[in-house]
């Protein structure tokens, strides 16, 4: 995660706790100190980016299932015929 998956959002000069909203969806609440260090949005599962990645992952798994069935069918035909 540290090496390959960083989406840092840094805001300096904040005091107290602040909430991050993306597309009217609450992502989380962090202190001013955490905002200064940077919030790694790649860790947050509520972000639209994460939800979109999940949707793509599920579509890819569905595509793989279809491909696997075709390959299995071809293999069975090759072995028996």
C-alpha cells in the first residue's frame, strides 16, 4: 500500500476535527494534525474511486468466468473428439 497505492490529500493550517465529503458522501473525520500529514484516500472504502474499482473488479471476474467456461468446453471437445 505504501509503495504502490497512494492518494494523499493534504491540507495545512487546520485545527480540530474536519469531515471529508466526496459527492455528498461522508468519507471520514480526521484531526488537523492528520490532515497536515496527509490522508491516504486509497485506504478509504467509501470513496467513489474505491467503489468504481470494485465494480470493475466484479465485471472482470464475470468476464473471466465466461472465458473459463469457453476454454473448458473447448478442452472437453478436444479430449473426447
